[in-house]
């Protein structure tokens, strides 16, 4: 079975989810209405909660 996922939004949660899916072998595409430069230049996550820290480790 082949899984395909569309993620709406290229913020911290969308980008992390896409990375986790890719590591699991699931194809995904991120849909973002802003330009790549805009997304990369914005600081959107200033704090990583304990659950996210554990997941990233």
C-alpha cells in the first residue's frame, strides 16, 4: 500500500511532521501560501516543549 499525505502549512509543526513522515517512508507534500523566502525568514517557534524535545531526540 502506498500512502500520500498533504500537509497544509510550512510552519514548525508542518515541517516537523513532514520530516517524521519521510523518515517513515511516507511521501508527503507541504502546501504553503507564502513564498519560501518568507517562511524561512520568519521566526515562528521560540519555545520547544518537553514532548517535542523528546521526539526530536
